C-alpha cells in the first residue's frame, strides 16, 4: 500500500475530474510548486504535494502508453499531461521539459503516511460538501488509482475512505500547524470545482477555520492554476 501514491493520483486527477476548476497540481509541480513561487518561500509541504501529483501522472502514462483517452476533457491524468506539457513549452520554449524537482522529491519522501492519509481524507470530505458521490464518480476515481500503479490494497483503502467520509471537525483536530493548514486547504480545493454554492461555502468556511489570510489563499489557488 502507498498512501502517497494514492494522494498523488487524487491530486493530479483532481479526484478524477470532480475538481474541474483548474488544470491540475501536476502542472504546478513542473513549475516548482510552492518553493519556487513568489511569496511562499520554503513551503516544502506544498512542493511535496506538487511532486506527488507529477509522479502520479508519470506513472499513469508509463502504464497506458497510447491506450487511453489522450486529450480527454474529463479531468483525468491523460488529458492533464497534454495541458501540463503545453504550459511548460509555452513558458520555457523547450520541447523536452526536464524540471528540477530534487528538493520537491525529498520533501515528498519525508511526508509521513499520517499526513498523506489526512490530506486524502480532506479531499474526500470536501468532495462530499455538495452532496453524495455517485457510483460512476467512485468508479472513475478507482480507475485512476489503478492506472497509476495502485495495487489491490491501495484500491481497498480508497473504497473504504470514500464509503466513510470523516467529519470535518474530526479532521481539523489533526491540523496542528499553519503549514499543514495550507496543505489541507490546497487538497480540499483540488477536490471540488468551486462553482457550486455548496462548494464555495465549504471552502470559505474552511479558510476561516484554518485561519488562512486572503493573500495565502490567493497564492495557494495560483499554485494550482
């Protein structure tokens, strides 16, 4: 079982398309999420999340070369690769982007399983903020986990967590520092499209309870653009 692989897949695919508002955290990873963004300094926890998303779509592509829905608009990993590659080409003028993510990888390696599980649960709880999750949505999420190299144990973990979303109050007790608060918000934001009234209300309440400033929220949102 790899909780980090599960988290990375969920971030890269934005809960397999549930969070359609932006292009995906893997794109931010290729630009150096967090650590190389102005204003956020050494937020390696955020950089770790970007790296895990980046690694998840790499693993997914290596396992489904030419066999899946490249160019899909569903928010899945295959479509995300094209979006990210286009952004990098436009920004750098290169055709073979090779981002330097060494520090981001070290940060991801040091992220604990407890933290990964907390962020997975944050995404699931956020996804339920606008009501129940359909069977089709669940199946799509499980498919993304499998395509990224997830094993039977990974799938069992996700099925259990999706079937038993944790109350927000229970999760927030585990947010013991400001950096974790930022990571929690970023994960939650990635799981919703932010367009419905219920989603907007949930994120607004989450920002308040996590005590994030308007500037921090704007910078976190920009990272995942």
